[in-house]
C-alpha cells in the first residue's frame, strides 16, 4: 500500500474528475451519498445513549483518517459531518418516514448519478482502484466548493 498525503490523494482523484458535467454531478451526488450513508447507519444503535449509533462511529473513524491527512481537512470534515448528522436527527424528529428508508432511495439515486457522471468522464470511478477514494470524494468536493482564504493550494490544482 502506498502512503499518500492529502495532495497526492486529491491529485489522483482529480484525474478521473475533469469533465465539467461529471464534476457538477459529483458536487451534488457525493454529499448526498455521504448524507444517505449516515442515514442508513443511523438506526443501528449500540446503547440507550442518544447518538451512540453506527453513523457516529463511522464519522469518528472517517475523521481519524482525515486527521491523518490534514488537521485542517479533519476540522472541515468535522463541521460537514455535524451538519449531516444534525440534518438526519431533524429529519428523524419531524418525518413519519423512517430515515433509513429515505436514505436508501437517496443513496441509490445518487450512485446512479455518479455512474452517469463517469460515463461523461469516460473513466471508471476512483474507488475501483482504491476503496479509500470513497472517503476522499467528500473531502475533495468540500475542498472544491468551500473557499478558504488560507488555502495554500490553488483550487485549480485538483
């Protein structure tokens, strides 16, 4: 296994995400996949403690990976994760439809969108090469869509 830093992960991910249609699809579908995955994991609880569930465990493990790449990235992904978990909690509170049911529909539709994007791209998704690209995708989208005055790298680099 090759040990990569954030720059190498993003550069390699960007190689199969150059087509403008594929990028736009990813900007929509990647966050929806992340949100819906957490929604699918949300009902799997461990104790009677309110947010002790598989979604929270997945977020903690993901944040450890992001922190290994970059503390700044981990902080950004922490905020993104907390927003997603909060949306799921709100949905669960106000909706009569179980969160996992809606999440499965969103998950499937967003993945269909992703594969349509890769048809435009003419390349297979990065995670076929390395499963960790499933964690890089949300970070790459966050990096591309969220401006930062302190960013040391150009947005156009990836």
